[in-house]
């Protein structure tokens, strides 16, 4: 209906159109003023369009969250919308805003009961066949049952408890797409209210990454549904995401959660204090890691007791809170905007910069056209072996089918560190992006005339270490703080040179330069659009998919690189590879500087023009390169013919060894005080040859 109204208005003035639209919204009382409305086409000032429904408005009306039909959440600045859409958003805000002298009109909603929060129903996963990767949707189903039990909001399904659980589980699996993702859960809950409760209730919802006990206590009040995305850490260091229902919490740290069909009490304590800020979903919080210490560990499933599982609340692994509050309409069908609520309107943020405008549509998940199981001999940490094909995984449990048809189930944590890396890469070829706490990678660079260089890249969270064992050069960097340290031996005497500093904020990993050649944005978008068609790499020992990148532009010497990749979220590794491949080091220039390159490789790829654009494109889609094969043309800017010949020809960078280690030495990623204290964009030489 809104679209039809918008189409008949352009003939009148903008001012009159604006006033008429506000009046129409006020008279109709329809749900355009609600957080989620019917799907429509939104148009930007650049003429591009997106079909989506309004999810919610953030940052005092400056930022929109739109939910697309496939469940993705897209953030768009209001200022980037075309004028009619900006008017629509402004009308939306005015309709929601109470008059200065009046309180919000809560008579449009039924009084919200004050339910008893420690009486959440315990849903037995075995009874309803709930899998471990359904924990987020199961946590919300727990609150749906609780809302009905406490008289807050009925489940729109008749029948006994079992039939309601089954119905709600199927709906939430459909809407949340069977994934433990906060953003997908946020969109899925919106789908549930829009499709199942359209004339019954509306809601307020948000994600929050402040995991402190004080904030949890603020959230776990009244009829709020509070779902915690947590990290399960095994005794061997393996980590997996798991969502739980938070029943109650106090500012002192006492808390009650529900999961695995049980009620757990315990204490939330600081595991690792870290005041350094991290920005997640436009919210800036500290990196402090908390642990929920369970009092009744005997109620944990046996496999988690045996693995000595700990429940962590770690912003560094994108753990957070999914908060939902329902508002039941006073009369069925009389829809109204959800009233203001300080808990949902509050944003703990220091106004971090907005992410780049969505010039490119990068898939959060890819539906590939084909998939091949991995067949090999699997090695377990206890020395035993299992031969067969990896045919599936349910959370941390892997299904291996032997040649004789026998099916075995093993836990990922039981594998050796090398085989755990194989599983990580295999998961990354299925379409979704895989998170991993740490990686230890060894690459081999083969240059013309069979010259081979070994490269080691280690990462743990935001920290990375790149080492060239043959020359004892290495780079340590922290992609959050921007601090770095390089050690090199620039002359024949191998005298060490140590340099420490800090990247300029925009230089740690520069964004894609969209101004090269003729419409390269279209080329990049064509690349992303072609990802679903990429095939398995049959000639490579690590599970991966292969694509040839069409990024040739004026001045590039790297021609049509072939990349074998896995979708692994490893930005620290990508930054290390960027430093290694994307250009010449700028550390021979004195004084403050903001160059993106601080680590000179010394083996010929520094003048290969193209990686400074290829690697940001890969990183944007979380494509971790396991192998890159390219041909480098002569670089005419280099006058030395011998050097030009040295850098021309075919090159191959390939992964030869990978591990998911339990940890690294304590000083592996150490940075000196001079690096942490440096001003952004500056460095200093700590020792000279």
C-alpha cells in the first residue's frame, strides 16, 4: 500500500508530499511505523535498489537495518537513500516519537505481566531431536514457551506442549536457517513476528556485545527474552559456538541459564581482562573475556564433562546478546509501533566509523553448485586412525563413512591438530564462513628457475606473525591496535634491524580502490556473483574451491590469478599475506608515514602490481587463499633488465602444512612498548645494522 501511495505523489511538492505522508500514516495506524514492515524496494541516491523490509533504525535515525527475503541484514545510511525513501524514514520516526509533553500511549498494548524468570521450561534435546547447531533457535523456543506459560504471549498453535514445541522448533529452524548466528537469529525472530503474529503483537529487538554482568542484569528483566551466544572451550583448546537462554543475572555475577534440557546456576567471572576496544555491529566494547563457572557441572552432557568444557563470553569470537521484548496489541489487528524503551534505544558506543557503503553485494553465505566429501586416513590424538569419507558434521560431531559402509562418529576435538585444520577448510567449502581461534600455516613460494621460499603465517585472534625461516625475518602485528614489529637483515652481514610502530587506521588493510581502470566495481561484483559456481579443487591436498580472478586493470602485472580458497574468517592472516605480497616496504623512509606496507619480502613479489587489489577483494568475502597461481608480466617501471627478468614468469604460493594448535608460546606475538605507544602512522627504528 505504501508503494502505491508513493507512486501517486511525485506530482505534488516535496513539502506537501511529506506532510501528506505523515498524516496518512497517523490515520492508518498500519505497521510501517513498526520495526518490521512489508517487503518493498528501497532506492539509493546512486539509483541502485534493494528489495527488503525495514528491520529497525539505529544511531538516532541515521542508519537503517533492512532484512532481505533470504534473511540477510543489510545496513544502509539514511543519507544514502533517495528522497522519497528518506521522507518515508522521517515519517516513520515522527510517528514513533511521542510528543514532548506526553508519555507514550501504552493503551494500545495489553499490560505486560511480570513473569517469574527462573521458571523457564527445560526442553530435552533428545526428546525433540534438537541438534547442537540448533542451539540459537532452541533458546528462543524456550522463551516462546515461557511467554505462553507466564501469560505474556501465546504460541499460535493449538495442542499439547509437545505439539507446540515441535511446531515452534520447525518455524524457528526455517526462519533462523539452522545457524547459531546473532544476525541471522535477529532476522529470524523478525520473520516469526511478521509471519506468525502480524495482527497479535510487535516487538523490540537488538544485539549487544557488552557481556559484563552489569549489562546482563539490565537485560534479564521483565518479559525480555535474553539469548547468549557463547563459546564452548574444550580442554584441548578447540572452540565452538553455542547459544543458551539467560533466565536471570545480577550485577555481582550470579546467573541462571538453560541449555541441553537443564537449568544451570553459576557465577560469571572475568577470565581475561582486556580494556582494548573492539567494534562489533556498530557497538564499541572492551575485549574482556568472561567465564560462566557452572555450579552443577554434573548436569552437563557426559561428552562435555569428559572434555572439561568451559562456557566463555568472548567478544573476540563475536559472542553477544540477542535481546527481544514482545508487545501484545490491545485489540487483535489494531497494530501500532512498539513504544520507546531505554534498554533498546541505548547504544554503548563511541561513534566508531561506519563500515564502507555497500557498493558491492558480498554473499554472507554461498550456495555452491557441487560438493565433494573428503576421503582420507583420519588421525586421532590418542594415536588411533579412522579411514573413510567425511560426509557430514553436526556441531563438533563428524560423520565418517568407511569403504565397507560402516559409519563412525568422532568429535572434532579428538583429531590431531593437522586433521582439525583439514576439517576447518572442509567446513569453509560448504558455503558459510568458518571461525577458528588460531591457525598455524606454512606456505611455499615457488618462483621462476625453481627457487623456493618457505613462509610461516601464525594467527591467534587479531594477532599475526609472519616468518621467513630462511632469512630469519619476521613481522608481528595486531590488526586491532595497529601496532607492529619487524625484524630484518638487510645486508650481507645479516645485522638485525628492528622497527616498531603503528599503522594509520585506514592503512592496516586498505579498502579496495574502486577508481582503477573502467568500472572495476562491476568486475568485482561479477566475481562475487560467480562464487556459487566455483568447483572443488581436485588437484590440491587441502579441501578448497578454485576460481580464476578477472582483475586485470591498467598497470597490473599479475594476470588472471587462480585462487584455491576456503571461507575461513582469518583477517589477521589476510593482513599478513597483504604485507608479504602487496608492495615494497616503506620503512626505509624517515619520519611519520602512513604506508600500508612495512614488511619487505625480498624475494621478488614486491613489484607484482595486483595483489593490493586482489587480497582486499578476497578478504571482503572471507576467502582465505590456500593456493595462488599467477603469471607476472615484465614491470616496465624497473630499469634493471636482470631484475625484471627475475620477477617475470610463473609464480605459485601454496599451503603445504596447516594446524589448528592448542596455543602458541607466550611471547610469540609480543610487541614492544614502543609499538603500542606509537602514534598512528609513525614508526621508529629500535636497532640499526
